[in-house]
C-alpha cells in the first residue's frame, strides 16, 4: 500500500503542515508512528490532517492522539465535508469553511 516509514520521514523532514490521506494510509502511518519511541513520534510542523475518500472509523481517529505527537494546540483531524451533518452543532460550524 504505502511505505509508512518513508511517508513519516517525508512529512517530518519537509515540515509538511497539512496531510490529506485515505483511511488505510492514515492507519499505516499511525501504526508506524506508534511503533517508534515516544520522542521520535513528533511531527512539529503538522497542523491539519484530513481523512478523505471513504468513511473513517472512530477507532482510527482515536488512534491519532497517542500515536502522533504534534503541537497540541494545532493538532486537528478534519472530517470530510460530507460528514459535517453528523457532528454536533459547534463542531460542525468549526469544521466548515
């Protein structure tokens, strides 16, 4: 599918601020990050991650937080625009735009 180690290095080394991945690739990236020492999971430039192309499970979204370390004030997963109607009002408004 994807070379998760190479993708992680690319995101880190190129200081990528936004990633847009399908769930299967995000899962591989998170699994790779989780296998690294905690201090080596940092992606300090990453501000946003969008999961697109197909439905994403709650379990995968929940895997994000312990697996990847980025600046906590900027750490966000953004749902695909089609899923906004299923979000509570405040979160739906926060993700629109």
